[in-house]
């Protein structure tokens, strides 16, 4: 599952995921800031979106199969499939994007615009290698979209843009780390369920650059800090002990600059777990922050399991964080954490 992202909102048909890569469920945001330029990057692999609500029958009807993401949602046969915009049922469902005008569209957004509103069948957008400098927006009125690329040339297919919180238009100006109004989201996913597979799983930023309310699983990712002084990797928001959400990082590499927290308790019941991660010497010895809310020390769940590297030393961690045993960490170690059986058929 290297370089994979997927998410599903807990108990709802609508959610927000803002990210760069991995397996997630619900509302996530991930910020990318490097040398003052905020970049939203998608390296070719598969991005599968499953939006909108459907009714599921008792049998394995079309509605039943559409309730799951399968390998078929990611396979593309360019010789057999094309999108016929005049066909109401949209039976041919591939839009080819090529900067050299050898496809149906020269931009990714142009391909999205071709997808019919409220489409009821999977549409696959196949993106040829190239650097696509554009901000891509997929509205929730266009469900069942897959972005795919050549999995043998993942580093050659990139979607890149830059903007920041204080921008008043879509021109995307350069952002300065830690400056007011310079927060920037690299990738925003708004869907019931979404998965990124075989993408370049590289997430970077300085302060709370992975944040949100989701249930998210990050496997084999690089988490790169660009903090100049202080920062934090994850800020999870969870308001109730009954919210089935949290961030789980498994076998990730953590490196970069600055002195950063592994996580901060954005909500009273914030939950973040690191397992089998290789952590460089950029983590503040205390490891975790209660966000200046001492009461959260009793309710937040921050844990580590079998991590390695100089930054994994737990001797000076805050006493309210946990060194988990296997039985405690087991629910967070694989895609079962994001309820795979409910929506993934891979």
C-alpha cells in the first residue's frame, strides 16, 4: 500500500479532506510549504473520489457496486474507453489529459469540467506525464471520479499550484512560512470516500501541516518539517470520546528542520498514533502539546509504538502521552482502521 491515501467520513455522507497523500477517513487538511512557495502536488498514480449519496439495494446491483472502490475504478484501457458527452448514461468513461493536445483536454480542470453533473457512473481521468500548473476543483455535484496516470512514471506527472489563506483571488501568490495569512492547503478532498494509491507520499510543512477531523491512515509516507524554529506535524480535532476518528502514522519517515511536536491537541479528545516510524532528531523532547489546555491531558490520546531514530526517544516525553503495547496499537496499524470492509474492495 506504499504511497496510498483513502478516507471516509465517520457516520456522514459529506466530509472534507485536505491533504497531500495516504489513507484517510473524514475531514483532513495537510499543508505544504517549501522555500516560501506553497505547492499542491499530485504525482501520478490513482486518486479515486466517491461523492454523493446512493441507495443500496439488497442485491449486488449497480448501486451496490458503486458503494465500493475497487481495482476496476483505477484501471484504464485507452483503446476501449472514451467519454461520450452526448451519451446520457455515460457508458464510455475515460477522459484523456495531455499537454501536447493528444488527449481530450490539455488541462486536468478541463477534464473535470467535461464530467456531467450528478453523474451516476465512474469517470476516469487519465493524465499523461507533465507538469500541470493549475488549481483543480472537483465539485460535489460530480461524484465517482478517478484520476489515474502511468504508474511507471509517477514522478513525471505533477499537478502544482500555490496559494495562501489571505489570497483574494485564484492567482496563487508566494507564501512565507509562519507569516500571518500565509497558511496554505496543498490538496483538499471533499468526498464521502477517497483514496490515493501509488502517489508520491510526501507531506511537508511547518506548523500543524497535517490537521483536521478525519480518521486517517498514513502508510510509508515522508513527513518533512520546514519549520525554521518551532512547529508541529499533526493537529487532530476530536470533540468527543465517541467520535471514531484519529490520525495513524505507520512506517513513516519523519525528517526536516526545526524543533517540532509530533502532535498538538486541537480538540479535547485529539487522537494521534505513530507506529514503526523512523523519526529524525527534529522532535522536541516532550513530544506532544496540550495546546495550552491542561484539561486535554486527561482526554487526548497520543501514542507511540516501536518507533526508531533519535527523535523517537521517549525518556522526556510528557507523562500523559502513551507508550503503547501491541494490543493497544493493533487497531491502528492497517486499513481496518478506516473501516476498509465498508467501502474498499481491493
